[in-house]
C-alpha cells in the first residue's frame, strides 16, 4: 500500500501514472466540475508518469503561484489551470492566502503526443493536499483530481479503474476494479505526430452533445461497460479488444460529427488501424487499438506479443517512434523532492 499522507509539513512530492481508457470519457454534463456524461474504464500506466513537488509559501513571500514544468517556468493558460486547481485545495484547507511553488516533471516528453494532464493533475492533487495536511482517502482525492482534468480522477488509482459518472461533485469518483497484477496488459503507443492538439479535450467535451451520434453512444455504454468489466475480470483480450476498438471509433465518430467537427486523425492513424486489422486477419496476431483525442494509436496486447508488435510497427512508415508501458500503481507520495 503506498502512501498518501505525510507528517506535518508544507512541502510534498507525489508521482502519478498516465492512463489509457478502454471506455472513454467524452462529453461533460457540467463543465464547472467536469461531471462526465458516462462512466469510463482505464488502465493506469506504470512507465509514463509525472512527478510533482508542491511547496506552500506560508510566509507570504510569493505574490502568485509559481509553476515550473519540465524545467520551464510557465505562465498563461497552463499556469492558470494549475492555479485554479490549487484554489480548490486552498479552499478545502481554508488557506486562501497561501501561494505555492509547483515543480513538475514528466518522464515522457510533453510533446510526445501522450496526454500528460491525467498524471499531472493526479500528482498535483496528492502533493498539494499532503503538503497542507489534508489526509483524504483515494476516492476523495479522485474527486478533487477530476476538477483539474477528468481523466486525472482515474490516475489516483493503480491498475484497472472505473470512474463512476455520479450526479454531483461528491459522487463522481473513481474506484479500482483490479490492481495491475491482476492482468499484465501492455500498451504500446505508436506515435504518428508529436504536435500539440489544436482543439483541447476541454472544448471537445463541450461539443460532444452537438453530435447526433452522442446519445446513441451513451445509450450503448451500459452494456459495453458491463462487457468490459467482465472481459477484464476474465483476462480475456479477444473479448476486451473489440469492445475498446468499438468505443474508440464511437468516440471519434462523435468528435467528427459534432458542430464544429473535430478530426484528430491523420493519414498515419489510418495506416496503423489498417495494419492492425490486416495482422489480425492474416495471421491472427492478437493486438487491438484505441485512440485518444489525437492522432497517435495505443496498441493493446499481451506481453508475449510485444516484441513482435514493435518489429511490425517498425515496418509501418508513419510510425515515428513507440512508447511502451504496462500497468502501474496509483498516485503516491515520494521522498525525493524536485527542488
Ligand atoms: C479522449 O479532459 O481528461 O483521453 O484535456 O487532457 O485534461 P485533458 O483530458 P480530459 O479528457 C480525456 C479524454 C480522452 C478519453 C479518456 O481518457 O477517457
């Protein structure tokens, strides 16, 4: 069991893994609290993580929060998003006047096209709360992390995680379905582009309801969620794989048919999808895809097929590089501060 609370102090460091969703979070019912339209299920990733140190300035030396990400001081929207999240935590601790120094580091390049906000807001939440002696359990921490980035609610937990839609700020929380040891699945990201996405997920979530396909997707999820839970329970990839592909395609269908239309795919995305289907049809190669709000393709397989998958991806001309990960632990406090 890893740690979530510290002895009395104003500085703490936490590490949290990114996650890949099998049933996606797409669309918000209430954007102020990131209340989603549907439950989502994900796997927390062990090899891709964010480490964040938060030090609260109790002496009033800082006029504003100071945010450093991957060695660069950030301002504008990025810093604002951190400050807004810290505001929620300041309010919980009734320390409205405290400012914080935040130093955050990703062990994967922010420009790799892999979403960093899930791991970033999970690590920020755990470090900022611990440094104010707010000793919350993981469920409560997931509710707080959700306010920073919806998918961050899931990164509070390790392994296989379900974020329940809920009805309000207290009930929309994540819970672990199984620890990572339950099933050692691999996620190999085929990187097609490292460019930052032109339309943020936050704006995309607001547009979901403008697609005529959105309601149909949401309606289909009650059964899909049950099937995904069952496939994970049975460790059955031939059952899980088609379900995760179906929901990734449904989510992108919603994106493409919204107003305005969002098209995150590039030609290379299709090249990988076609290759995966060909490999399965030609020689039953057991690998399945999912895609987040970007052009890169996550390939899910059992560890025994990872080497062969990497070899095959090498022959796909649009794949610039790959990043692999297995299941990871939930967010935890660590002792090595970043400053
Ligand atoms: C497509 O709102 O959590 O990855 O904009 O990075 O904060 P950020 O993302 P978030 O939306 C994630 C959407 C998704 C699907 C998912 O992870 O469930």
